[in-house]
């Protein structure tokens, strides 16, 4: 009888490997690149890939032995090498056997869509009047298999959504950013994720006259304001105060704006509002959208930034009103914006309220237009008590003023998608605080 030899006494016993394929691989086209990584201490003895469709399996790739604990293989699959494939659902099956004396076999299956033909896209025939900082709405139809659609403006992408109420077609709220080169043509696009991308231009009319240069403002930075900002936003910092201030005003501003932009991923896939947006009651605008601010300290210019919102002032610690119905997706301090609230209104449209002295809502709360969410203040980079009010669309900050105009909303949004329940009624009376599901029940100071 032969003696039993423990596996640890053998060189390279091997085990069962694990297989990784990028989660982005969801569509197979004419020749789609695939990267497969096999993890196994003793390498790979063999690996194969098959495509299964309608009960038939088609071998698409195989390899022999590979050394190393993490072997990555790259190959292409698609209709070019497997012409039997038809557009529709399929399954990619990858199998790998580990190296060594007792190498096990692992299998990974991934549902994919075969899309050998590009989608077709058509855009509305509306004339889209655009200027820097403005938003608009486009409708479109896409046929064929696609994984993404919407509007591209330069290097910015705005998602398409199914038309409300089950109506045919898609629509996209999009923006012409404050710094977008004039003359950039917005393009409706559709992609099937397999390298097939189609576009068609929208009909756009830009202002005949050259648009005015943004307002230039000079901000005098006092020693008191410098210390206020550093004490609040960089309390443990050391070194030159001016360098720290500029770093806050530039690098922190950039990071804060990215945090705001990422909130687009929390947007609802339906309209949360049906009335025009309102402006803070009795407020005066101390600064408007895309003002260029030069920061002067002891007579020297130390920084320059663009202010992407409105500074609305009334009195100290005035109630901060929700501009429209929506859901709170941020209610916490946010760097230069101080205590900040962001309300989502659906389809990527969100309003931003900064510099609050107190926040009385929580993330997830539903708020009503005109409802008080907290109190104004001077937290963050604010030099005086006011509300920084801004709007963003799919993460791109836009000029709010059109959204305060009921006629503009009717012509540019409601008419094009038949916005459910939309009325052009006047704004809610000043100070009105409609009931909220949970907002304001547990007020807290920030």
C-alpha cells in the first residue's frame, strides 16, 4: 500500500483559481476587447472562453499554461470572428484551471448583449436658444440596442431619460456651461457600449451680439476675514496664511465642487416638482452667476475665482426657503460653502444653499417649495450673512435666473415633456412653510 503524501510535501499542489472580468463588459459588438484576470498562486494550466446564445455555445478563445499568481489575458470577441451571433442576449462563459498538481477549475458567467449594428438617433426640430450658463431641454428618439444616450456639449455629458407618463421617446435636460466655448454645438448621442456611437446636432441659436463679459468684482480680504476663514476651514494648518487662504479658495473650492457634482448620482428618475422655482423671499442679490472675483490682500491681488451662484441677502439669520419641491441629498458642512443643503428635484436638476448658520433638515427629507430648511449665516467663505443659492444640472452649475421665470419653464420644459401638473401660479407667500414628511422635526445646529 502506497503511503499517503500530504499536499504540502508536493511542489505546487495548486488550488481553485478566481476569475475577474471588468464590470463594464456588458455589450459585445463586432470585435469587443476583453480582459480576463485569473488569480491562482501556481499560475494557470489552461483557460477558455465561450459565447452561448440560444442554447448553442461558440468557442471564442483559449490559452495554454501561464506562470505567475495573477495572469491577465486580452482577446477580442464578436460577430467578426463568430458570425453566427445575432443581435440580442447572450452569455460569456470563462473557464480557468489552476496550475500545480491539484489545480482546480473555476468558471465565470456574464450576461451580455450582442449589438453588431449601431443604434439610430434622431433629435427634435426645436430651436434651442442658448447663452453661457443656460439650461435647456431636448427630446430624442433612439432605435436599436443602446446602453447610453443623452446630450453632449463639448466634453460634458447629460443623461437622457424616458419621457414621463410612458410616452414614447427620451428627453435630456442639458446645460451650456458658463465657460463653454461659444459656438459649441450640442449633440444628441446614443451608444451601444460596443464602440458604436452615433450623434446628431441640435438646432441652436446663439445671441447675435457677443455676450457681455462677466461682472468683475474686487474682494478686499481683511486680516479679520483671513483669520475667520483659516480658523474655520484650516484650523490645524501651519505656514504662510496667504498661501493657506489661496489653497482653501482654489483647491478646496475645486474639491467641494466635485462633491456637489457627484450628487447627480443621487437624482430621482422622475419630476419631484410641478410649479415654477421661487427665489428667497424679499432677497436682494449681492452677487450674481459667474461673477469674476479678484481677492486683494494688503493691496496685492492674491487670487481670482469665478462665483457660480447668487448671493441673496435679507436680514441676519433669515429662514432659508426651498426653491421648489424635492428631496434633500446633502445637509452638512461643505468647505467653502459652509453649512450647506442640496435639494434634488429629479432628472439631474438640483438646488444648492450655502453659508447657513443652522440646518434644520436631514438627508432624505422631502421638502416643499417655500418650506424653511434652516437659517442664513456666514459659514464657509462668506464675508457677511446671506444665502449662496446655486443650481446644477447633471453636476454642471448653471444660471438659476431662467428657472425663476414661469414662462421660460413653460416654453422650454413643460411644453416639451408635458410636465405633469405644471401650473404657472405665483410663488408661495413669503414665510410660508408647507408641511414636510420629516424636515424640521429634529432641528440641529451645525
